[in-house]
C-alpha cells in the first residue's frame, strides 16, 4: 500500500517556526511590561479606590513620584554600564540636611564671631555640588581601584548617612522657610511653587528626563555609556575612555540625588537625617521595571520614567487603600524580585534569539 504525503497547507507554521513565533510574542510582552503594568495598576486602583483619578489626587501623586524619578533617572546610566549606586538615598538625605543646616544655623565663622546665612541662590548650587562630588568620588574609587560598585557605594551609603547624623546630631531642622530679615527665604518655593497649574517638582522631573534622554540618544557620551554596558573591553579597544565615562555616570547619579534632596526638603519645609532611607531600592526597582538590564547595555529613559510611575502609583494606591506599612514593604520587595526575574528572562530570550538569527544568517550564506 502506497502512502501519499500531502504538502503542508500554505501559511501553516512548522513546529520550529511556531515556537519562534511564540517566543517573539513573549519577548514583545516582556519589552512592553512597564506599560502593561502601569495600565493594570491604574485600572485596579481606579476601580477599588474612590477618587483615585481625581485631578488633585493625581497631582499629589506625581509630586511624590517625582522624588523617585529624580533618583531613578540619575541611576539609569549607572545601571546601563552594569554598575549600581546604593548611596543615592543617603546622598539625598545629606543634601537635604546641608540645605537645612545653612538655612537654620548658617555658616559660622568663629574667627569673626559671626554666622552667614546664605540665600537660596547660594544654597542650591552648593548642595548640587556636594551631591555631584559624592558621585564623582564613587566613580573614582570604582575605576581607580577596581572596586565592585556594590561594595563601594554600600560603604559610601554608611559614610554619607553618618555624616547626616553628625551634622544634625540626629535632630530635625524645621522651618526651612528662612527669615526675611536674614534674606534667606524662598527655599520652600521649590516644593510649593506651581507653573501653569503644575508643581515645580513635576516640571523639573520632565526637564531632567528630556535632558538625560537627549544625552543618551543624541550625544557621543550616551553611545559610550551603552557601549561600556554591552562590552566594556570592546568599548575600550574602540577608543572609549571607559574610566572617564564611568566617573561621569556616577557624578550624574549623585547630582540627581541632590536634586531629589532639595525638592524633598523644600516640600516638607524641614530636613531629617533619616530622609531617603531605602529610597535607592525604589529607584533601582523603577529602573529595572522600566526595562534597563542589570547586566548592562540596555535601557531607556522613557522606560525608567514609566517605571517610576508604576512604583509611585503602587505605593500611593496601597496607602489610599489603607494597607499597612509592613505589607507595603512586602509588596515592594515582591515587585523588585519579579522585576529582576523578568529582566533575566528577557536577557536569556534575547540571547537565544540572537543565536537563532546568527544560525539563520549562516545557513542563508
């Protein structure tokens, strides 16, 4: 008996092609995970929390999100280079304490027996410089002595947090509105001023995101950052000044942490040495959730910004639902772990897809 094999129907997928198609769809979902998560979280809280999408609630929420966004935007370049910066939360706290100290205590000059109370136009640049300097020191130690970023920035975190305690004696500096007679008022406006109906903090967040995105995609520095994260040795051989770029990415991270410290202190009109504790975890979660790989070489500023919104909306939504602070910590921890697992899944799938493409190209030749 003769068996006749019918040809496959036109358009039918072979098992191999079906698997590749399914993997491509899954990879696309992983790449769009931030937008999907944002949509799902917004939908969930919109149905479960009355008034969640009210204009006033949204503006307050975005003001909170801006703080984490400053940190996340700053650390994105660091993570793209396969680094990490655990000191940004402590840097935020120290910068807020320095601002509070200069406003409430002034700069004492013992030899003259006087104290100078600088204006906000002096305080802000000084604080930004301190944040950038902390980041630059991190970058210099990491590149000069080949110290693991995790260890270096962990040590810096303790040093900076201790410095905040020493400056304040563990106490809060209230009344950052200043004194009109001393000419140091106006600091609180950074946290309370509005432009076109939106708080200044939101505008600062958007401007910072646009600037960093432009640097990432349009300037040689941004291309060098991605090259280092993709293959540091190859980048160095191609002429990229790896050490300089790394120092700069940590400097940017510290600078952005200083911005966050200024905004937080001005919003609270007070500074406390413990401010910023564990903020680095929220920032890292936002960056990874936004699609930046912990292995380096991949990430977008838009993804980081959306990731910050996901983390911020989740945090505020849980508060509005009355979820206890302890459960909030548990949920945030789960989100971080899930984000890292998804990142690893995406890395493996992209690596596998690249191998398949190379084999297909080789067979075609």
